[in-house]
């Protein structure tokens, strides 16, 4: 399969060739023709498989045949949950649309609203936005939705989750009933899928990989460690393995800032991005990370949506997420576009339930390894039957001199599932309060990340 067979215009094919891509990914091969035919689409594919181009290319082609857009109006609206993801989508629109006579703009919170209002005065063909800032602009009459013909919900699972559902419903009520609606995401829980069907019409459903699965090129490992020694282990791994350009996930904003300070004591240059950082700070940190000026980037789940860095070799879960679907999004930052990557999780005994939920979701047991000198005093319980006795072994300091020796637990079949029924309950740690009313809604600690608008 080649891009030429998908029905794209020569201008778009030219821009695709400029990027160096020759063959569409599975999600692109299925989604592009369906969108060009005018269908509503619900598409689920693993992170890093080209979802953004999967809707950007046909979107631009459909808009290129339309008459000029009117002032303060847009023809296509792309909604994203975070500023970083909005900026990434806008970059994709610019990259693939450079040979077309179309205008686009991106709007999000955290920056002054007046320049965004000025951009919208002439009208834009494609408007990429976060929900909160979009509603602000509508209330100030900077944007009129009457000409919207295509709506795209990117990272649709989070867009429709509890942090965004109210704003989404407000926006839906303002849009024309006759429109084409596209939903793209890495994960779709059953409840989210049902909710999505209430706002789209007879969609073409595309699922190019098992739901909530992880990319095969990403190797996954759990390092059991006592909670008090997590920072020491992370610092040890960074220095001993000569890691550079590593993305580390923290569950809370305070935890991210604290980790930056702690790593700096070991002369490790790190920066944090989260909802309390200004847009200028987040942009500076992300730009420095991409340019290898910052060694370690520490992010919360919300802020990390949209981080797209080629050849990112390692992703580290300093804390496991309370919502297992977020694990899929996290590790999808590595192993992109067919490249290999490694996802490492530092897991303490109080995170046993989160690990169990993740392994049930991805339908596989993640291999465990103990790092010499960091063996946990509090054992992380096995989350599936058939415990590995090797996981209980302790390293002998006399083996191989000072070289750390890792002991690997048995890797279970990828199809092995925990037979016990799943239900979100309170995590063992008092820091992770669970106040969820739905199994797939995000559960946050009191200092957890709030949605960016």
C-alpha cells in the first residue's frame, strides 16, 4: 500500500514525500479513505502509529475544495485535551498543508487571548483548540461555529472523560447538527465508546490493534523497589546506564517538582512540565528536551499528552498511574513509528493494585527485575497466579565485582489474564484517593494534575 492509492491530491502527496514517508500506517490506510468518503469515524490505534496524519491529510483535502472562509469562522475544528497536543496537531496541519492555500490557527489557555482573537478575525479553515479557551473565545464573540463542517476529537478517551465532558457538551450544543465527526484515540473503554456514539452518526469503527494494547516494539519491565528508595534508584539508573533524553512520569505536580530538585543534587539536568507551569515554561522545557539541552523531562499525564519525540528510547513510570489506560498512553511516547523503546516502571508495594489493573488491561504480565542494592524490603505481590520464585532472590554483592546483577521473574504468556473481576477501589497508599464513580474515569490525588484548558 502507498499513499498514492489512498486518493490524496498531488499537493498532499508532495508534502508527504517531503516528510520522508512512503507507506501509510495501518490506521492511515483505513481512516483516510473513510474520511474522504464523508463518513463519521471512530478510530482506535496504539500511540505512535500515525493517528494525527490519519485525520489531518483527508481533512485538508476536503477543505481545499471549499470556498474562502468568512471572518471569525472556521470550517474544521480539532479539539485536544492539552496545549502540547494542540501545538503538535497544528504543526502537522502546517507540515501537510504547506502546498495548499488554507489558513489555520491554534488556541489554548495559559497565554494572552488577544493575539488569538486577532488571528480569528480573518477566519481560518482549520482551528485547533483546547475546550476551555475555545469557549472563552466564543463568549467574547471571536469565533462563530455556524460554518463548522468537520469536528475532530483527538485523544477522544480523555476528551470525553470526567475532566472534559461538560465543556465538550457545551461545544456540541453550539455546533451545526449536520457535520462530519471524527474521533481518534489510543484507547477506548467500553463506557467511553458508548458515550461517543451519542455524538456521532453511524460511525465507521476502525481498530487496527487489540483494544488498550501496547506496541510490540516497546519492551516493558518492572523494577520492584521500596518507595523511599525510588529517587535513589532512578538516579542510579540514569547515571549508570548513561541515559539521556528520558521521559519520566510523576503522578502529581508537586511530585514532579520535588523530583527535579532531588535529581539536580546528583548533577542531573531535569525539568518538569505540568498544569501549574506557565505555557512559556512548558514550551521552554519541551523545546530544551527535544534539543538535548535537558537530560530528563518529568511530566504529569495531562501535560505529557502530545509529546512527540523521534527516537525517545526510554519512558520511566516513577509512579504508576491510577487509571490503567494512562499507562498505555505513557509508554506510547517511546517506540514510535516502528522504532524500539523501553518502558520502565519503578513499583513499590503500595502500588500493587495499580500494577494488577495495568496487567489486566494489557492482558499480559510485565517482567520483573530486581536491581542489586535496591532490592525491596516490602515485596510487591504478584498480580496473577503462578508467582515466580526467582523474583524473591537477592543479589550477592560478591558476584561480578561491583557490577549490578539483575534477576528476572518469569514472563507469563501474553494472553494470561487475572481471572478476578476488576473494580476500581482505593489504592493502598493514602496519598492516592479514589473518588471515582466509574471504572474508567480518572482518579486523582488531592494534588493531581487537573485538565489544561
